[in-house]
C-alpha cells in the first residue's frame, strides 16, 4: 500500500511537471510551480526527486535495468546483435505504451541541455550495465576485451538515433521500424567481432 501511494505521488509530480514544462519550457518552470500544480509540499517533492531534471528523467529511470534483464534472459546461442536488439526494444516499448507522453519527454530531453546531460549520464550507466551483461554472456572480460563495451555502445547509439528521428518526425515514424533499420547498419560489426 505504501509503495502504491509512493508511485501515485511520483506519477502526479511527474505529470504536473510535464504539463507545465510543455506549456512554459524547461527554464520557465520552478519547483514551486510543480509542487503547487501537484498539490504537494517542497519537502514532499524532495523526498521523491533531487532536482527538477530528475522529474523528467524519471520517466526513463528503469529502462537500463529492464534492458540488462532482457539481455540476460535471451537464449545463450542467440547472436549478440539479436540479443542486443531485443534488449534495446524494451525502452521503445515503454515509449510506445504512452507515446504522447514519451514524445513530450523525449523532446524536452533532447532540446534542453541540462536534461540532455542527465540523459547522457543515465545512458552511460546503461552502457556499463549492458557491457557487463554482454561480457558475462560471451565469457569476455570487459576490463580486457573491447567487444562488450563497443557492442553496448553501438546498441545505445542506435537507440539514441531512433529517439532523435522519432522526435524529429513528431512521432510519425515507427520507432520499432527505425530500430530495425539502425540495427541493419550495425549488425555486421556486432556479429563480426563477437569473439565467438
């Protein structure tokens, strides 16, 4: 019950922030405005988020662990490119589940330097997680082998390119189709240097 309440308050803060940010822009919104719109105190806000940036980036919070879990669950004999494609599809499914909200968040992140910096910071953690999981999957030590880190980096670069194209198309392009196109470009490198 407590976890459910926490999730509801977090969701309300996030939704209030997104609505205000869509209307006024990132720099035009204060934390005081967010808490007033959500009907909570500043103290409550800071129980859930460390900063205004975190409210927006929270939308993407669990994607890294979801990608790593998907990569871990893929069949052991599956090609690295196929396993990484399935892993990177996870955040795109989350975006598709609430595409209007996701598009607003992606626009804010890509067009606001402070948010983009936080997003890149989060992606660096995702890359580390995928690198470790891919190294374990292939029996390669990421500390001594380049392949796991490079492969994880390529997969996340494809993800980033898809997000940008999707945002630039105002959501008209299909992110799943874009991801397939992006992976078609990187598959030869992913499978050619897999250390198998």
